[in-house]
């Protein structure tokens, strides 16, 4: 069964600094995708970044990068040059190719950016 | 190209009433997923539907909950005889396909409050 673990309920970072949000996963499938979403206080789910299990390079999208360590089953999100607008809840999620469209989410990390 | 639409955005029901949540997928998407988010938790998969078919309902409570995605019109998540524990945000997502390589685009969610 697929499982996502986010061990940091809350994180603080100073504006303009970088921050890493942890995510570990468990799956018996060889083919899967890993996703990060941002949920601001307004409640919508905003897709940030995707990493495929067979991708050799770490995914990057602007200030977001995904530190993918397959052997350790970790997919940490790195946000560079934090901005006040980055304050939100962040969710790591996984989808197995053999399990249709079902996404499994972690419990999230609340990030607060300090001015 | 309009995104995933959900209505209503907020729904208040008294215990014992029925709740109907609607989801219109993005244009061209024939795969719909429903997730539930309890307060302070991550999203939990409920059901995956294609047009006129339920593909995976492994996350649906066995009683009172049902979902459909008819040939015409939006997908409907129906909760009969609501209880206080049903209070949550219900998110719909849609995609072109399935598996780990198709992005699931989320709607803004419906916040259900049971009084």
C-alpha cells in the first residue's frame, strides 16, 4: 500500500532564505509519480512540482526544486528565496501507475515565512 | 479554458439532511476524482470515476455516500443523512488520463458544515 509521511507539522523560515520540507514515501510499485501541492489559507490546492520515479534528474520549477533520493524513498521540496506569500500548508502526494488515479497525500507541513 | 469547477463553495446542512456536491471537470477531461479533507489533515481519496463508470471507490464510506459521473453533466457526490463527522472540505480533481504521468487539476473545493 502506498504511504506518504511528512514529519514536520510546522516550519519557520526567514524571508529570502531557503527551506526544505521533508517527505518520505512507501510503495511496492516501480513506476510512480511524486507531487507537491500548496494550500494557502484560502483553501485551494495549487500544484507545484512533479517527479517521476524514472526521472534521473531532480525536478525544478522556478523557486521550487524536488530533492529526489530514490534509494531512501524521499522526495523533499526545496523552496529557495522564500517570500511572505509562500506561507501556506504544503502537501506531498504520490500516485502509483498501477493504481489508477488514486493519489495518497501526507498530512502536510505548515510553512510560515517571517519578514 | 476554465479550470475544474465545484459548487457550491460552501454548504451548510443540518444533521439528517442530504448534501449534493457538484464537480465539472476541465474541458476534455473524462476522469474525475473526489477527495475529502478533514480539519488539520491531508486529503484522503474517496472515489475515481470515468464517464458513467466507477473505477475505484475504495475510499468511500460504505454507507450514506455515493458518487456518479453521468454521460452529460457534472459529477455528483451525494451524502445522505449527514452527520457532524461529515463536516470537511471536499475536493474534486480531473485529468486527461490516469497513472503517475497525468496531472490531476483540483477544483476550489466545497466546504460542508453539518450543524
